[in-house]
């Protein structure tokens, strides 16, 4: 489908989703965003759903302003994937040992490494900028600087919620490694701090939703936020790179005889801010639950833990601000999923996948998400499919 335009106060709301299928509270959030004085465009992805302040699955372009809540509290959250030389024929019949080895190498949930991971020992890790990145820690918000030890030990860890690590097969039987994570607790604390700072500013007092508070260009508050925002986005990028390095290390050891090789890693944020230019104007583009899909840009669009995912290439559609969805998107809340489904339902919906099937991950049951095939169909003018992947192992936080 192409997009549908819904009238908005300052800009039209371009929707790659059926407006009738979007929950009322999410539609109200979109209308609220369209009232902001600084807004220049709003694009809505097919996985749109209710979020804090701004919906998940929205792309917000502003001139001279940025809204911290429109980034999402997990700054820089995103995906990484890599194709390997392994095929389905190389895999053992019982995948439980491999899943266990992955969980031993990469802490999940609130876990962290006993000592900070030395990236120098990881094969092919992109160390450029590593020392400079940590050297800038002293310049982030004073309120979270005391968290440095935890931040270093959480670097290279998965987290919880919808974050995952997967062993996947494409339609030709090639093995892919894939993972989803962000800036861990340090990114969340920075996001919460700056949302609170923005809400105190005089120009935000008359907004229809206080969670849409913004920072304005050429102010000390905006400078401080941009510094911390871009630092946290780098943290998320390095976090995924270290996890991918640890993941590859496990695969090399477990498949030593196969002498596994890896293609270049595909990596993309889906909760972030970028400086981009449209119609001759420099804009701050916020993607909250959306990936960049410029012409030729590779991206990753995951489904749920029992369905599958897509490797895509962007078509460069300017109407969406060169964006596409970040995944299937939830169609029910975590609490609703826990009330509605049982562990027996989870076992049935994840049949054939080596993964947790206990009540602790019931909120991640596939039925709690929108059908990924439908989401992909609704954005045919935003991306083209490069590969469809189906997980055989899924590690959840």
C-alpha cells in the first residue's frame, strides 16, 4: 500500500497503516504530535502502537527542536544481523546446548559481565572510536556519571523485555545470527533525566501532553541533550557490536570443524535522532520504532519470537522521511498478553524454536504482536525484501 493522509493541526499525518485499525489512544498521540509548533512532518509506520508521549512506530521531523520522549527511553535500541557460511545441514538435532552456550557468553535480563569486556580480544571488532567514546563519559549528565562501572560491565549484555538473540535460517538454508538490544540502563537513565529537564522549561508548559516536551536549538539544555543522546546512541551501537562478537565467538567454537566465516554485519538503530535535510531544510528526524530506509540502506525488521524476520533494503521514499517499520509491533499490552494466554499457548506458538517457554516470557508470545507479513505488505513502497529469516533458537532476556 501507499500512505493515507489524515489531517493534522500543523502537518498532515502520513500513515502506512489503516487508521481504523490504530487504537484510539495512539491516534490521539499522533494528533497531539501534529500540534507541536516546531513540527515539519509526521510519518506513521504499519507497526504503530501506543507509547510514552509519542507512539512507537512514528517518524517525527522537526526544525530547531527535538522531543526526548519521541526517541524512546532505550536510546539507540536497534538490530544487528550477519549471514554465516553455515547451513541448516551443519546444525545438530538438539539445539539446547548451543542456546545454553549463547546464554553463558552473553548476560541477559539485568545481568552484567563480571569484568568489562575487552573488545581487543574479539575477532573483527570495530575498535575505531572506542577510547574516545569512553573518554567522553565525564561529559554526560552529572546525574548518571556515578553509573560508569555498571555501564562498562553492562556493555555487551542483552537486557530484558523484547530484546533477543537468535539463530536463524533463510529460505535457502543459510544460517544468520541476529540480535536486538540498545543502550541498557545508562541510556534509559539519560532519557528519563532529560525528559524531566524538558518538562520544566517554560515553552513546554502549554503543550497538550507534557510528555511531548522539547528542547529548542541554540539553548544550553539542547546542547546538553544532544551530547548525551549521541553518546547513548554510540553506546547502543558498541553494545550490539560486542554482543555480536561474543556470539560469533560461540559459533566458531561450537562449529570449529566448519571453519565458519561471516559476511559484513548489518546494523541499524530504531530509536534515535538523526540530522537530515528535506526540501532544502535541515531537520532533526526522530525515529521511535522505525529504521532508516534510504535508497540502498540495509535494515532489519523482526517479527515475534515464533514467526520470523526480514532483511530489507530501503527504497528511499521521501514521504516517509526515508523510513520503514522496526518490527511487527505489539497489538496488545504485556499485561493483556499475560492474562489472555497460557504457557501451553506459548509452547504451541513457538513450536520448532529452541527457546524459553515459561511464564517469564509469556508477554512476548507471538500472538501479542501484529502479523509480520501484514506489516511488510503495508510498506512495499518503503523497502524491498532481501531475505526472509526463520529463527530456530531464540534467547530472551
